[in-house]
C-alpha cells in the first residue's frame, strides 16, 4: 500500500491542462531566477549541514576517547603516572602486559612490593572466566597498581603509555595461552602471540629510551623433543601445537628486533606454572573443581599406557625467575628507532626439574581435598599435548641465580587453600 501511495504522488494531478504560452518567457525568467537563488540557498544549507556533521563526527571521535573508550584523558594519565612511580633507589618502572592474568598478577605484586613502579595492561578477554581477572585486578588496585583495559594490538594506546611514562622495562606476559583451545580458535593465537607481540615490539623500539624486554615463551617449544632434560640448546623446530608454534615464532621475532633495533630481550620458557589465583583452564585447577563437585575427571595417558608427566613449577619460583631476569637484563642499545650497538639476547628455561606424573598429581589433590577422584583414563588425543616436560635449569641457575624451592605437594597445598577460600566447597562463584 505505501509504495502505491508514493507512486501516485508523482503522477501529474491534471495531466491535460492547457498552459498559457504568453506568460511562458516571464515565468521561465522567474523560475530561472528563483531556481538560482534556491540553488544557492540549498548549497549554503548543504555546506552548513556537512560542516556541522563533520564537527559532530570529530566531537564523537574525541569524545569516545573520554566517554566510551577505556583510556585517555588527564585523569587517566595521572593514574598511569602515579602507578609507574618508583619508590626505591635505582628502582624500575615496568609495563606489565597480561597483568590481570595469573603470572602477571603475581609478578606485578612482587615488583610493586619492593618499590618498583608498575603499570598493567590487559584486555580481559573471556578465554576463561573474566570475573577471576577482575578479582585479580582488584587485588592489584588495592596495592595502587593501575591496570589499563586495552589490547596490545592497540598501537595508539602503547604509544600513549610510552609517551606518559619512560618505562625502563616491559614484562610481556599477555598471550593466548592453552594448547587445546587452538583447535577451536586458532586466530586468537595469531592475534595475541604474533600480531600483538609485533605491535608491542614496534612501540618498544620507537620509545625513547627503549625499555629492556622480558617475555614469556613456553616449554611447549620443545615439542616432540625426546631428549631430557630439555636444554636451551636443544632443537625447538618440532612444535606439537599452534600455541607452541606461536611461542617459537615469538622467539624468532624478538631475535629480529634485538638484531635490527638493539632491543634487550630475555625470553623465559615457563614449565607448567601453578598456584593460587591460577588459570581455570589448567588440569590441576579443573581437577580440583570436579573432584570437589564429585564429578569425573578425564586423565590422559600416553602411548603404551605411559602416564603423562609435567615439570610443575610453583608460581613464587616463577616470579623469582622473572624478577631476576629484569634485574640482570642490560639496557637496550637503540635510540630513535635505530640500533647503536649489539644488545643482550637471552633465553632461559624456568622449570622445577622434578617432573611428576599426572595421576600422582591427582593423588596429591585427593589427599588434600579429602575426596576420592572419579578418574576416567583416556588415551591422549593428538591435539597438541606432549607426553612429558622436564627442564634443565642450569643456565638460569648460573645467570639468574634461579633456584626453585617449592615441591608439588607444598605448592598444591597453597593452591587448594586459596581455591577453598575463593570459591568455597560448593562454588559460590561460577568457574568456567
Ligand atoms: N601458566 C603456565 O603454565 C604457562 C606456561 C608456559 C608459558 N606461559 C606463558 O606465560 C604468560 C602468562 O600466562 P598465564 O598463565 O598468566 O596466562 P593468563 O591467561 O592467566 O594471562 C594472560 C593475560 O593476558 C591477557 N591477554 C591476552 N591477550 C591479550 C591481548 N591481545 N592484549 C592484552 N591482554 C591480553 C589475558 O586477558 C590474560 O589476563 C603467557 O604468555 C603464557 O603463554 C604460561
Ligand atoms: C644442562 O644444561 C647444561 C648447559 O646449560 C649442560 O652443560 C648440562 O650437561 C645439562 N644437564 C643435563 C643433565 O643434560
């Protein structure tokens, strides 16, 4: 109906009406004059409309920075500057990426505690329950550590941060973690572990002064290696997962930035880190939840019924290794985006050097939770997990004074204590 009505409007209402020719010239002059001035008015109107539209657009653009975006503005800059303030002699100001993550939270707290300035950045993605990340953020806020909500792919944000603070170090822990999730969402690994890393390194190489960088690689780069214990000199060109491949790529990419721009780089290959405020997607965490809820747990077994084993490393030991890496890292040598001399490039294993089989880990949890697990033994599907990990840490011991002191029994006890205080026996908070 409406379309018919509209068509009718454009039909001449009196098609056959006679027109007086004598008046035509006069009328045409009038019409011409009228249409010129109308045209002029219309043009004026359009110019005004365009101008107001453009100024409105720029208002919205700059406004979004202050109203809808999570960063920018005088107040924001002040928070960043205050958080980065150094409170000890010869202290550092450190930008911690992935600060609302498991390791990032602990490292941020340790640095702040000794008087270093810390600014965090995290995108609070929902790979696992973001409310846990928000709770970690509150923990950091209580110690006057400010976390910027943003993505490391946001070059403008990074440039702004380096503009506001002359960071001495970047502790880069933001990443898409987890091995099996790569089957589901491969692009999230490329987004954070490759594209995000390059964006971060670009910001670092441009910054003046350039910061020194310590970042998390992974034991997963050893992939299908069978030579144990894993040493830094062993081959790492047989990754078993996309996650491992992106971490390996990260090692090559950081090497390039070290070589071309003189960035000081330390890569840390973490071995299965666990502890309070840990990651819900990791086995020790989800086993604890399921055992408490009397639900069955799936325990993978390798070929020929060989149990999987991991070199479980307690979070406090990892934190010591991270802090020691910062303390022993040399300055970057570049400036103005150009290399001025060779810069430090290091890679270390940070493990515990005492692998424990997964069924033994379950046994420890059973004793501490005082609940028997309903174990469902399944042959390991070939989706990225490796059968075992075992770190040779003699290089980290020599160069960083790294010496892990917490065995799995002691560490899991601390984890269980935290878990029960945070979730309770019957899971007040939901865990994904
Ligand atoms: N926990 C382990 O066992 C282990 C082992 C080997 C390596 N690692 C590495 O250590 C680092 C820390 O791991 P974790 O266990 O604390 O993991 P996590 O997932 O708890 O922490 C990573 C944090 O980074 C954030 N993040 C992810 N992508 C981001 C992006 N594009 N921009 C901004 N923030 C982003 C996440 O929101 C998360 O809070 C990671 O690089 C991880 O790959 C961890
Ligand atoms: C551990 O690595 C060091 C080199 O960092 C090497 O000298 C040593 O032999 C390795 N130990 C084992 C048990 O493989």
